[in-house]
């Protein structure tokens, strides 16, 4: 069972005073006190875990964010930042003694700058909202998490979100140019801007993916790209999972980087087909969607090359999209895979490990064995191009033994990912969900150095505590230098 | 003459740094030393030479990932990748010639300085290709960051912090980078005779086109005449260069389309793969085009649309890369070598940074080599340094005076 930091009774005792102080900073409806209204914020996309926040604050200016954080810092009150609340790892799970800082009112795009190919926006704007603002002029924002219609760009920065196109175009971190950031003591700083790279330490890089533990982003500058001239998708079916996995490796080995390369196994194919009728073949064990985008002439050449590779890898089904409508239908099944699986099972749990591509057949085989061991069904969808797996574990939360089995199964899958050279999370973040597995991937020293970074930003541990790190160390303890007793300086080193 | 320590393994590196930390004895962290002239002069008790940590530890082309010891020569990595038709996507500049050496440095050095060549605008900087590391902090502790797969959000992305930290936070022992297929062919569209402001506008048009331009640079007449590519050397005027890479038919077709789109603005010409490769290497490495060894060299990053305004404000030899966003300036090393004027023009441009890449030692000691951060960011940077290297033993003063 998940343990969160014990609520600070002295903070809870001052609740009325704290609410009043926050109201003085954010007037009107910006402070939510009533229990039934706070209920809307009790969980994010990882809805198995819920906690009512002490109070919700919805600031609408950077000055308010700064003043709220400064107040909480002085009063030693914990703060949980929240974007759109679509995160899948519990990063925005409230704390019973914490202020939930919702950024939803920061919902305006501030500037579109084509000369510098960037957009300056407030963090509460949705991922798709950025693309929509520049789409008519032929541009788009590349990272496209499945939740892009709802998730906010500020949340994308907190999680370093990916999407189906990140094999070719990178994650959020590769597409953000600058932010305005408020530190826990209320200090407002600017990192980056419309120029490239940092002039000193790359704080922007380390903020991205920091899951709300280092600061609160109040403005964002992202890079936009010209839409590819053409995009076409190939649907490829294989008689085995291995053949599909081999095809993925062979495409990459041939020097081709598709815009997207997704794979589904038979249970996922059937669930998706039943849900959206994408016209997927039902008699194959694995299905690949390979999308090639770019200049038309190059796309045509690459389509021919991928078809040839697929044939060599034993594809038994091959279909090329001949219209935008058909390409969208190919994707519709994949993009609806999660809700589709939701229709065939009362509950499901989505995993997010990444593995070296070559381990795909082995890991899929092991996941099958683990399913048998835990007596649960599993459907697999993956971003095959970059080895990011999303096994969906099917269970019924009304049966307590099934929830426990699903959690154990999920943990086994993630440990397996690490064992074969991969990582715990490719794009959903650690949050609370994978927090206690961090030790499978990182040593004590590795984790201590990461927590020391936290100490540089937030020495009192007030921002989003209980997330990412399994054990919370005090900064004073982490700062201690251990000098190994009796160490001879520079033993046995060649000198010049 | 300072003592040089040359560890041959991760454990030796850890022991070396730990012992130095115990004594609060400072170390100048160095790969091959090819960029020793880059940054502020370091006054350290000993040199920590990482060039003994060499060798590729894993490379499977189909995984697009390579792991090597940090001291492995960059040239060796690039040759190995080329054998398999792959490359480092960030096109690391070989700056050795700026400092009078043919050495291209080490893989760790390329990462620690986070430099990127012309392809930065399409594929990102070193930091974008840096997936994982094993390092020893100034505390003398081994820590791992990142991973060995391309998609990973597990924990803080400490790699981003290490890239561009010039060895002031930790000594890199092992580096994992993402690699990419090298394009089969390239072409370069040339436009002649444009002024800087016109050139920046043309480059923006090209970068905003669907033709996937992977390099956009401007050489004023004084730089063009130094190129080893005949078409450019003999142009007798300024040159805009726009690179298109891909399959043979694709790069050819896109280059023709782009030339067609821009030919009403200036005289156009095309370079094929051999000449194009030669030209972009010159732009990447800078020294061939700004060869005067007596000049101070600045590297300035600004919003691309501000590139022309910066070169107008500072009297200097120059070239523009990244569509105007990267400016290499060759200034007179007298006085502040143009520091005040350059940094004022950056502020006027709405942000960016200038780094003094080469200058006589006294000058590098006297003026801020890296862009001075505003007070709050400087304080945060100092706190981060403190958490990695509390006794300030790693490359003291390399980035900022007193750090």
C-alpha cells in the first residue's frame, strides 16, 4: 500500500487561517474551500488513488503564483501543482495538508512568432490548443500525447510528455525553448527564450520532467514545426509477435526513422476493432502502423522500402493509406486502444516501461508468462519505434485480490524492463505509481544525487513531496560529506 | 607545472575525486584538452585527465544507441558510426583548429560543452542526444543518470544539467548517446549577394518551408572568400547556404523546389554532396572561415530574427548559422573585445547568450566568458553547484569567477 508523507497536524489546525490568507492573495472564486468543490481535484488520471486537498487555489497571474508560494514557503505548507489533471502516474495527487495549486486559469496563447518558429503561451493551454493556433498557417507543435485534447502544456513540461511522433521529433524536452518559473520561495526566473540552448547550466532541461517538484511554470515558449508535406501510413500484419518485432528493428536498421511506428498485439487489435471499426485484420498476432512523413517524393521511396522489409519479415497483411481519411482511420484504432480495452474489462492498469528494441520479442513472451502466473489478461500496445511499452493489465477492482494481483503484475513488468536494460517509465512519469520501484533502477547514491538537486530548488521539501522518490531524506543529511577513513590520496594512479 | 592524474577505471576515478574532495584539493577536469582555451582559465592543484577512459562499450546500430567511455576520441566515434551509415545528429563542431590543434576532442568533452553544429536547428544540441551517463560528483560519489534507451522520464534528467556544465558538476566516466542514420545525399542551395537582414529573412522562408532544411547559414563576402569550395570562394559576394539532406531523389527534388521558390530574390546555385559536405564542415568548425588567429572569437545565440541586428551593432568579422540564431564573431581582442556591445545587442534582441570562445588568457580572466545570469538564476546555479561539488574542487572558476 502506498504511503504518503504524514499530514502536518499543526498545518491542519491552522486551516481556516490559511484559507483566509490565500483569499487575500487570490480573491473571489480563486480559492476553493467547500468540500464538495474540492472533490473535483481529489485525483488525476491515476484515479485508483484519491485524496482530498486541504484547499484548492486557482491563481490567474504570475504575481499571485509567486505570492501563494512565498506564503506557503514561509508558513511551511506543502504545495501540489496541477495542470489539467490528466497525468497517468499520480503526479498531481493532492496531500491532506497541502495546497493544490491549479494552473487552469493560465489559458491564453500570448504570441505566435513565425519568424522565430515559436509560440509563447501560458501553461494551462492544451497541447492541441497550440497546434490549433498555428495549424491554419501550416505549422504544428510536434509532441502529441494521446491526451493532447485535454492535457496542458505546463503539465507536459512537468512530465516531459511524449506521444506517437517522438521517435522522429523528440519529447517535450526537445521542443521547449523557454519558461518563466516560480520557485518555492516566490522568486520568478526566466530560463531560455526564443534562442537555442542555455548560456549556463541547462536549468530548463532539468525542470522538464521534474514532475512539479522543482518549481511552477507560468509561461512557456515552444518550438513549432512546419507540417510535413505528406504523411502516409502502412498497416502491416504479422503471424507472430516476433515477426512484428523483427520488422521494427529491420526498418530502423535500414536507416529509416518513421514519423510514428506503433504495434498492437491480438487482444489489443480485437478490442480496438470492436470499438472503432478501423478495419484491422483480425487473424494476425501483431499489427504495425508505420507512418512515413516528409517531402512527398521521399515518403513514396520510404513506403516502398518499408513494404519490402515487411515482406522479408513475413508480413501476411499490408495496406497503404490512400487518403487522409484512411490514414486517420488507421490511427483511430490505436489512439482508442485504452478506452477500447476499457470496454472489455471492468478496469485496466496501463504500464509504461521502455526497453531496448531488440528485447521486444523476449519481453512480450515474458509478459505472457507473467499474465498466466498472476491469472490476469493483458493487452499490449507500444510505441514500437522507441521501445516504449504500454501493457494494459485487465482486472476487476471490485475483487480486492485482482487489484493486488494487477499491481504485482505491473511491478513485475517494470522490473523486467529494467532487467533487460530499459527503464521504468518512458513518458508517463514516476509520480506515486512507480515511486517505490525507483530502487530497481537507481542505486542509493544515484537517488541521493537526484534529491540533492531538489535541495537546491526546494530545501524544505514543500513542493509535491511524496512523489518520485521512495524515501525522503532531509537536505541536511544529504549534504553531509562522508570522507572515507584512511583513504590514501590518489592511490596507484599513473602520474605525469 | 601541476600534477596530472590519469585514472584508468571508474573506481580509480572515484578514488581520485574522493581523495581530492577529502583534501579540498582542486582538479582541472579534462578530456584531451582540445577545448582547454574555451572558458575561463582554471587554476587547479592538479589536472584530472580523463583521456585514459576510452573505448566503445556497446553499439548496436539497430538500437540507435551508443555507449562509450567519456575519454574516447570523438574522431574514433564518428569513424565507427560512419562505417555503419550513422552519425551523431548534433553534428559536434571540431573546434581544435581555433586553438591551433587538429584534435577534435573526446565524446565526453563534446557533451560537457554542449556544442552543436549547423544541424542543431533540425535535430537538436548535444543535450538532446545525451541519454545517460555514469559520473563521479565533486563529492567523490559515483552516480548514474538517465538510461540507455531513447525514451525515458524516470527521475530528474540530470544529463541535461551535465551537458554544458564544462566539468564543473561531475567528471563523466561513461556516456550513452542517441545516434541517427546518416542521410545518403545532400545538396545545398546557394543564394548570392544578399545583405544580412535580407539573408535572415530568406533563411526564415526556407526554414518555414516544407522542404526540411537541415542547415541555414550566411557568409558575408569576407568569410565566403575563405571557403575551399570554388563556387563560394569565387562568388565575390555574400552567400546564403541552405542544406537539404535525404535520399538522392529527395534531396535533389527539394533543392530544386527551394531554389525555384527563392530564385526571384537572388542568383541561385546548387552544390552537390561532395562540395556541400565540405562547406558545412567549414561552417561547423568556424576556423576555416574566421581564420585570423589574433582575433577574439565569440559564439552568440539569439532569436534567429535578431541575427542581423547583432552583427550590425558590433563591428567584427562574422558568420551566421542556425538561420541567424547562431553568430560567430571575430573581434579585436583590445579592451573588452566587444563584450559590452555584444551583450547590449543581446538584451535588445530580447534574450540570448554570448560566450567568449577564444581570447588571450588575461582577457578571459578579466571579462565574463559565459553570459552573466541574472541574480536569481546565478544564486540557483550556485546552489546546484554546491549540491554536486560542495568543496568546489571540479574546474573552479571555469564558468564563472569565484565558483
